[in-house]
C-alpha cells in the first residue's frame, strides 16, 4: 500500500512523561505519520523523549507546541477524542477502525483532522471531549481498560495505515467545512446572543450550550453557512436592543405620568 502523510495531527494533551512523547513519536513514525502536536507538555524537548523515539527524531523535531486546546484545533474540521471510559456527555462513539475511516473520508474532502489523546493519569476532561465531533474507545476488558499513551497512539496509527490506500488525492467539496476556530467564534457569538435575549431565564447555561455545541458539530456547517448564522444572531441582538430601549422609554413615560398625577392631586388639595 502506498502512503502519503494526510493532514491528520496526533494531539497529546498535557503529557507528563517525556518518554511517552518519544514512544508516541516512534509509534507514529512506524505507520508513516509525522504530525505530532503537544499541548503543555511537562518536559519537552527532553533526552528521555529522544531515547524512547528510537530514531523517530524527525517526528520529534517537527512537533508543534500549543498553549491550549483551542490553538491546537483551530484549523481542523474534524476532531476525535480517545477515552477509555464512557463519560457523562453524549457523544457519538466510534471504535478505532470506524474512527480511522472517518478521518480518511474527511481528508478526502480536503479536511484537516485532529485526534486527541489525554494526559496519562486523567485522560481527556469532559470539557475537552465536548470540543470533539466524536469519542473513540479502544475495545478492552472492563476490569483493565487503560492503555499506555503510546499504545493508544500505536492502535490509532495502525488503523489509519490499514484504512485503505492513503495515497488517494483529496477531492475538495464545493464548500469546505468550517474550521473549529471559526466554529468557536460562532459559539461565542451564540452564547452572547442567548444572554442578550435572556434565553436562559436565570438557569445555568452549561447544559444547553453543550447540547447546541454537539448539534452544530454534527451539522458541520461551512463558512458561508456560519456567516448566515452570524447574521441571524446579530439581527436578534439588534431587535433585543430596540425592545429594551422601548421598554425603558415606556417605564420612563409611566414614571413621568405617575409624577404628573401626583402633582395634579397636590394642586387640588
């Protein structure tokens, strides 16, 4: 099988041991993958990472460091997060083979993919998984389900290798899917608008925000569709502002009326 390095980045969240970074780089390199991204590694570069890479020095040298998850996901159109446990969030769940095919299909549409691996001790947090389109679980026994970070990387890299002929040229779709950075800007606008129109009515916004995020990630809108949605939100904000202004004027007029009535009554006395 011929192979090219499609735009699939392996993102390690806050790796605590540099040896695991090196072992992950080795696992990727054996399957022809090279896009390694690191978010807040405890120690990197490090001699232990180089030693465990066992010659995959080019992957380590090309590793990209990010300050946070948003920065790592910004240009991507598909994000998948690995977790050993079913979390308290409702996400589509894929096995590694299904996930690999999903990633290949996204690349064939000229998409950019991120596959996320959590910290060795805690895994991915719920808020981090909520930024993903789907969750990937590696089938294992319930009594001992946790894989080493590099082992999980190896499984995903292998499944990508086996997913088919990766040398197929991407076929751009008519409108590329919006990047996760563009979606985050939209989400911030949406959250702000919901506050302006008092949608939550005093309730905590987290649950509805998580459900709306899931809805729009599943819908995978393109950039032009996002612009339409931004326009709708902006129009809603303008209407809310005008309504608030009219209400304020009505209150002011009512107060003036009450004051005038009082003055008139006092004059009659």
